[in-house]
């Protein structure tokens, strides 16, 4: 099964680049990195899966960005955040949240499970919706 293309919406560039490296090493294609709402909506084309932080360069816009990525572009969302209580509203196609800090193994396990259409199950730091 081919892995879906991925958009990473994260304003901390070193975190975004690390997530990109881990996902690419696991065989995913990263279509772009975005630090705010405008960049995310500009770079979403082709992404079937988005990893979205809550607090972005333009404020706590991650939840509304995620809603747009789901509703307007059909992407599934996994939130990557240290602030899961700030995820309001929850996007319609949100799968769950991986709480920062997370391990590379947890990131890959969640991404692979979603790519295969199954529940990630018991993954450290992950909460399903």
C-alpha cells in the first residue's frame, strides 16, 4: 500500500524539519512545511494527511487550519501539540493527537497506522478521537 502524502503545519522550524526527516525516512512524501494558516492552505495540494500544531506563527490557529484542511481539501489530521486542551474545534477528519514531546517511534507508528486505515492503538503519547 502506498503511503499518503503529508503536510506538516508547525511553526518551530527545527521541529518541522525533524518531523519531515522522520516521515520521509519511513517512506512518506512530504509535500510541504507550513508555519501559519496562509502557508498551510497554499501548500496542502496533494496532501492526504496533515500533522498540525495548535500554536502557529499567526497564533492559536491550528484547530481552524485543521478544519479547513479537512473540510475543503479532504485531508486527515493528526494534531502534534503540547496543548491538547486548546484543540477547539476538533476537525471533522481528525484522527487523534500526538502529544509533544513525542518519540520518533510514536510518530512513525501513528503515521503508518493511519496510512493503512487502522487505529494506531496503544502508542505512547497518542490519544485517538
